[in-house]
C-alpha cells in the first residue's frame, strides 16, 4: 500500500486530564496542572476514600479465625492511560481457598458473603449442618453505608492536593 504524499503526520503527545463531574472548582484547579500530577493526586485521594470502605468492611466481617478480616485490602487495578481503578477486595491468599471432599475448590469469603448449600440434612442435623447456609454479607453493606463519605473524602483530598500545589 502506497503512502499518501499529501497526508501530514504529526507526533504530538496526547493530552489527558482528569475531569471530575459535578465539582466545578475542582475541575478548574485540576485543569491547571499536568496529567502526571493529576493522576498521582487522584490515586492518593482514591486510596484515602477507600480507607473508609475498608474499615467498614473489616468491622462488618464475621470473624471465626480472623483470616478473612486480615485479608481485606485496598488494591489498584490494571493500569491504562485512560483510567485509574482501585478497589477493596478480599485476598488473594491460599489460606482462603479450601477444597471439598469431592476435590472442588471454593473461596471461603464468597461463601460467607453470598451463602451456600451445605451438606445434606440428616436426622442429626446438628452434627452435619443443614442444606442451606445463610449469607452474612459484609462487603456490599460496607460500600452502601460509606459510599457518600468515601466520595466526599476523595474529592476533598483531591482538592487539597491541587490547592497545596497551587500555593507552592
């Protein structure tokens, strides 16, 4: 395929910037700075906001051995040029994955969060459990109860970082 001699090619760097909808003051402040700083501040602010969700999830988590509670952490998602992701999750830990007698593997925090079917009920149901194990959700209620506070904390931390940089 022949190249078009009339086409012009430019190697200009892509401009990216953070736009936080709904907060005009923050949008204006962030537009003044380079994208590298914006991303740095956003990661730090998101981590500050997610600490509230993390603390609530750890408080809500049912504790038998404490292993699930100890493995609730804030993690960053896969990096890309266009988005930054962070989340609160359980794991990864080999201690949280168990194996049934049939050889099937299961993730114990998921069994706690969503419930599961237990062993078949027998005459002595106390010894072998029942057919249904009730869910004890702790992650979703933690998010639901702290979502607004986490968002406000994130926005405040982002604005504070921008104002601090503007002053210096």
